[in-house]
């Protein structure tokens, strides 16, 4: 996938109809879904949450969660649905999201994020990426840190 340009998801806006419009405007930009939580995907109406029009490719499913096993199961479902990649949301600053232990609060738990991504990568053949911020709360830095 060429990551030159992508359209980030916007809560309550970037549904499959919006992504279809974006695809009409630009044929090669990577489109991301809104964040879908692993409980919603695993326990809810999966087809309702992650179905998309085949013309949307390349399209990436953005997941929210912090349980590595549930994220891996959700990744397998996404691959079966035909997504071009999976993106773990470690950047949403919403208080509601952080109470659920996903989003930006996970930036304070880099080892957990690393474990989640590694577990997801073991289960799928499509790329797994992370959406993050420069920092969270008062914990920010422009220096790169790598977790092994």
C-alpha cells in the first residue's frame, strides 16, 4: 500500500457512504474506517459495523481495544472481509474512549501496545499499523522511542 496520502477517520462522519464519496474524488488515497471497538465487532452485528463497498480499496479497518486476543480475533475477521490493512487506534483522546482502556491512554502503556500489535500481526497477512499522537496528557516528546 502506498501511504503517500490517507484520509483519517472522523467520528460519526466517515461511514461507508462518506468513504465511497472520497474514493470518487481520489482513486489511490488510503481510506480508514471509523474506529470500531473489539467488543462491538466480536459481539455485535459484524456486517453492519465493517461492511464496505469493494470500490473503496485501499481501505483500512481502524480498531479500538487493549485486549491482544480480541484484537487478533478482530484482525482475522477484518482480513476475511477483505480489508487492505488494520490500524490500532492509540490516538483518540476522548474521555469516553479512555475509560474503556483504549485510544490515547494506551500511549502510556507501550509494552501493552507492542504485545497487541505483535499478536495481531501473527494472525493476519495484511499490514497492521498504529495511529498515535506525539504525546498524551503531560507525557509528550519529539524523541523517538522504540519498543522491542
